[in-house]
């Protein structure tokens, strides 16, 4: 798991350096609060909440 996190951090850093925004959501949040994830994603895209 530690190596996975390190690889994730390296990948995130590369994507951020390319000008991309990385958003991470846990499986738990995706399954228990999909509406909240939806709101977060719309906010990141600059879209009004629907």
C-alpha cells in the first residue's frame, strides 16, 4: 500500500506539472456519497450545482 501511495503521488505530481488538476475520491466516498462527489466535480469544473 505504501508503494501504491508513492506511485500515486508521483503520478499526481506529473499530471499537476502538465497543468492538470488531480482530484481523488475514496471508494467509500464514491459509494456512500456519490452526490457529494458529483457536487465536488461540478464545482471543480466551474459548473453550478444542479
